[in-house]
């Protein structure tokens, strides 16, 4: 990202990444270059429904959370999956893992529900 494209601000985790820029045309250019390189060099393609160019104020969807400038909110699908798994029955380690994950965002209400489900 830094050497080839000159991207100064980006977030990467495994195969997920977010590029940040104040210039929309720069983001479009990077998207084209990344897509072209992935196709030619690795025979991989970006998922068309998972690629967006949007403002930071509208939130960045990454790793099960919607990230905003001043808060982080758990994605609804992530929340539903968590509660479905809890209803099936979970051990203490799984519940502790969910509570630890919830502690990284603004999910106090969800954490209290998880605690009550397993009391």
C-alpha cells in the first residue's frame, strides 16, 4: 500500500483493508489499481458488494463493527449471530470471549443482555 500506491492512511487485518483519503478520485484510482493487481498477479477479485467509497461520518464497516469517528457499534448481523450461538448454549469461555469483544465498542446494553442470559 505504502510503496506501490503511496497510501498514507490505511487499516489492514488479514484480507480486510480500509483506505483513508480526503480525495474521492484518489480512492477510485487506488481501487482500480488494487483490483487490477489482484486480478493479474493473484487471480483474485474484490467482492463487488463489499467494496464501497463513503465518508468517514457514515461509518466504516470492518471486523463485525461499524466504526465512526467517536464510537464503535456492533454490526446487527454480528449481534444476531452472537445471540443465536448463546441461545444454543455456550460455555463460560465463549461467554467471556463475547463479553471481551463487546468491551471494545459501544455495546454496554448488549453486554448486559449477554450477562443476564448466562446468569
